[in-house]
């Protein structure tokens, strides 16, 4: 499980940095009057149970270090790999 979350955070950080610096994307952001440099990183994970306190704490620390938002969804959505019930 640890490598999965590390990979997700790594990808989110890399995409954030790419989007913030990709000059060829500037026209799209300008078209919608958006600040390209304000792009943030996020990782979506299933809600962790209280038994997963260690993972919650580790994810919170990792999120803080890399400035990545942690978005949790009910586990059944994560397992179904879709947002609709």
C-alpha cells in the first residue's frame, strides 16, 4: 500500500509542476482567466478506517511536505473505480 500512495503523490507533484511551468498551456489558462501558477496537486484515496491510523498519519505528513491535497472518497467508490454509485 505504501508504494501505491508514494507513487500517487509523486505523480500529483510532477503533474502540478509541469502544468505550472508549461508555457504552451498558457493560452488555455488565459482563455478562461485562470492563474496557471495556482495549479495545485491532489490525490484521491478511499476513506481510511480508524484501524488505519498509521496510514492516515503518514499520508498527512507526506501531504504536508509536498503540498498535496488529500481527497477521500467512500471505499465503495474507490473499489468500483467510478464516481457514480
